[in-house]
């Protein structure tokens, strides 16, 4: 019987060099490489999450300033003037709050990757919160909507725009497929639909969507 094939020429020289390297050295080299990858990944995530946190803090200050101006100068003309004060490169719409979870996040227009990394995104073409119709908001399951699964039917959701505050009460939660268009259905009543990926702790691209539906309630009823 013929023995195992052995590399020849340059490949054989490489094979011989590898055999001369002590096993402990190879393991040490592999350990160093893994540490470099881990530190690089940790650094990237730290910078990305830090940048998103700074963006949220800055936008919350801008929103607070706009709301303060609105409280002093009320009326349609003032609302229009306030809206024109928004930086042209930003799409700040408001702030969504989950009182029972004690969490909040800035809402911006659009659901692009860049927008969803730094804020909750409003789906273009759907109603704005506070308006008649279905206002659809989306965010990542590991950032601004990480606590969505902890919300219960009956919980309140608050939304602050530059000129007003709206309150919603959760009516239902459900799990749907990514291509389920029913979540975008129009409504005659002011409705808030919150969408994120599901399962929450799934590794990789989650296969389903978690949907929370809430209806606007009068301020007196939400107190």
C-alpha cells in the first residue's frame, strides 16, 4: 500500500517549518490573535454604542428646548416656527417613553440602518403619533426596543412631540412573520404600532417580528 501523499516543493518546506514550531507557541499565537479580535470588536462596539448614547442625549436636549419654546409661544404659527428650528440634517420627531419600564428613546424619521442604530425609526408613509391613523415605529431588539417583550396589555406608552404629549394604552402584543403587512393596516383612530425583531435573544438575524399595538387615550384617562 502507498503511504499518505506528502507535499512537495514550497508546500513541503512550509509543512516542515510548521512542524518545527513548538505546539505551545502555536497555541500562544492563536491566543494572541483571538485577543486582538476580541479587543477590536469590543472597541468598535464601545465606540458605536457610545456614539448612539451621545446622539440620544443631544437630541433629548434639542427636544426639551423645542418643547419649552412651544409652551411659551403656543399656536399654529409658533408650531411652524419651532419645526423650522430643527437642524436640517436631523429628522427628530419626538420622544417615546415606557413609564413602567422607566425607559425612553428619541424617535426620528426613517427606518434605514443608520437611523435605527441611533434612534427609534418612524416608518415613512404612516401617520405621525397623535394624528388619526396608524403610526408605525421600529427599533432594534437589542437597543431601544429591548424591553418591548416586557410590556403588558394595559400598560401606557407616552409620546412627546415638539409641541404636544400623547398617551397610548397597549391593547395587544403578537408575533408575526416578516412579510405580514397587516401591521401596516390603516386605522380610523390614532394608533401606535411598535415593531422589533423576534425572538429577542436570538443569535443572528431573527426570523420573526414582535408587534405591540396601542390606542391613543385622553390625557385624563391616562393619569
